């Protein structure tokens, strides 16, 4: 017989979404696409062929 040993802890901090700080991102054109990179995490990036401007 298997027993469930998982435990779940309550997280003390708020779970509200926080708006990203646009200064944490940079981008560059790559052919017909635009690549947006997170300056704080080199593994976080997204490539898009559709762009819209963001107003802060």
C-alpha cells in the first residue's frame, strides 16, 4: 500500500501579479523577427514577428 507523503505549505507572501519593470528588458531585430530578452536572466527571451509598442 502506498501512502501520500506530499506536504503543502502556505506561502506567506502575496500572490498578486506585479507589473514587470520595462527597464529589465532589451530587444533586437533578427531578420524579420524581434527578440525580447530579460536583462536579469539570460535564458529568458522570446522571438516574435508581430510587435506592438508598450506605454509605461
